[in-house]
C-alpha cells in the first residue's frame, strides 16, 4: 500500500481523502496493524491509479515437502520414495517456471542423511537446469562419508554408478538419473 501511495506522491491524508477513507485507517493498514476489506483496499488502490485484481492460486511444488519421502526397512535400509520424487520432478518438467521457487525453501532435516543428501542433490541439479546457483541451504548438507546405493546385483550397481549424475555422486549417492528423471516424451 505504501509503495503504491508513494509512487503517485500522495501523503497519507491525500490518499485517504481521494479514497474516502479515514487517514488513521490508511496509516494502520500501512503499519500492518489492520487488514483492510477488499472494498477498502480497492478504493485505496483506485485512488493510486491502480486496479486491484484478486485471483486464487495453488502453491507450486516444493522440494521441502518431500523430506518424509522415505522409509526405513526392518533391515535398517533407507528406501527413498522414488515415485513421489519423480512426480515432483515431472511437475517441474511441465512448468519450468516453478524450478527455482520449488527448491529455494530449505527442508527440515529428514532424519536420514541419505534423504537429506538426495534432496540437496536434486535441488542442485534443478538449480543447474534453471540457470541458477544452488540454494544456500544445500551447502549445509554434508556429503555422505561412504557411498549409498540401493541393494542390487554387481552388474546393476555398476550400471547405476555409471549413470549417476555428477551432483548426486558428489554427495556420495549412487542413483541413476532414470530413477528420478523421465524423458520428456513420458512426462505429459
């Protein structure tokens, strides 16, 4: 509100007069002490030469919301929920404008160093594709001290290792790209 008022070089009193609103109301709105009604806000914005437009929007995808996308088996093995992770990445493939907003928020620690590193590695890769530096929070996630991979045969393990993206490998993860990313033809 203040920015709109100052842009047209109106004082609080002048804006209040043009909008037929009490000056104290304008001051309280600008101070964040009161939430105006839509009608009041519309009058104030109109007096600043602007139109108020209301629309609804659902929040975009969030990597931070995936901190619980894993389970621990009875054997103690960590199992990421690759279906949820792929779904997140599929949504970014369909709406590239959401790449940066979806990774900027730091996830709370998940309780699994593997999952924390997987989320950080995904964020780094998404940032790379969006042309950004990785979010700062990824630096706080220390790479694994020993490599992690889901159990498999030596042959599959070698193939998985050869297809692990650099960002994940740097974090000690052996996860082939196809476990997370689908080709653009598959994502509809």
